[in-house]
C-alpha cells in the first residue's frame, strides 16, 4: 500500500483512505498509481462487498498537486498524454469496480477530486464541502473526468460548470446530482454506515451488478476510445499557448493574460 493511502477492512467492507492531508490529498503520479493498484486488488477480492472511499484532513481532494502540475507544464504533449491516460485508468477502474462504492466527502473536492466523487455509486458530503471544476481558469478542461461528471450532473449543468470554473457548495452539489445526501459533519459516519448496511442486506451479485445494468441501459460508446480521445485533448491543451499561460500564471500566483486588469 502506498504511503499516500491507508486500507482498513471491517468484514466485507473496505475503507480506502487518501492520507496526503498536508497537500489536501492532491493528485500526483504516485497517488494515481497507488489508487489504481489498490482498486484493482479490491476488485479481485471476493471477501470485499462494499468500498468506502474517504480522505484525511480538511479536504477530500484538491485535484492536481502543484509540483505535479509544474512538471506536466514542462513536459511534452506525448508525456502529457501518457500522464492523462494514467488518470483515465484510475477513473475508469473506480467507475467500473465490481463492488458498490461510497464516497465519504468530508471536505472540498476540486478537479480530479470531483471525478472521484462522480465515479462512486453513492456520494455523501457535509454542508461545508466545496466543489469546483476549475480547469478552465488555467486554459484547460476537465476532459479525462468528463464522462463521469457529465453522467452524474447531466450535460446542461456540465456545460455551465466546465466553462465558468465557478466553485459551488454542497447544497448545489446535491441539487445537480453530484451528491446524493448532505449531512452534518457529526452525522457523516452514521449516514455512510446506513448505506453500507443497506448494501450488505442486498444480494451480493445484485448489488455488485447494479452499475453494470445502468451502464448497459445507457449504452455509452467505447470507453477506451473515450479515454484516448480525452487524454489527447487535455495533452493538447496543456502544451498549447493558452494552457501554458494558464499553468504559468497559476504557478506564478498571477492572473493569466486573458483576464483584463
């Protein structure tokens, strides 16, 4: 298990916890790889019936790690494509996990953190949680996570939040479908446990197959092609003049040149 993760088991329930609280559980290559490996192992474990995805500290996940972004800003388009495909594999592994999944959202989720929430079957958050698909502020787009976020909140809301990059609260996340339930912080564990109990009372095969049924009915296009196309898009944006300016401005803590003084 990666040092950025902790896995706890209680009978048939696995709790996978992100432990990079010092950087708000932001993504870097190590966390992405660690999560993907852990999820793949849990998928193959017949003793696990339910997965709870959670995080330490004040934030669920702040999205991309600053140093990781700095490295990707200087990398080639091909390197950015491979990097983006690694994130795509993580999201698809979580989305397709053959176990019911619950996101325990105790704090803010931005960018890829929103992707993790959207990939889980059930998402419960606290009123203080904030959310944002803030990539367009950097001249980028949430391309890799877009299939899962659009599935969660719908194309109408996605068109707004992808374009504006505005931050929204838990009440809005509930209204648009990103969260299923919002509860006070001291009631979060009980709310998660209630969903775990309901899942454990359902037939193991039935509860594990529910997402497959929904996916079959929705009949999306080929997932691997989606990943490749989206990874190519974000790679092009990262190395484009606008993407470079947006990333440079963010790293330099200044406004990008498309914002009027």
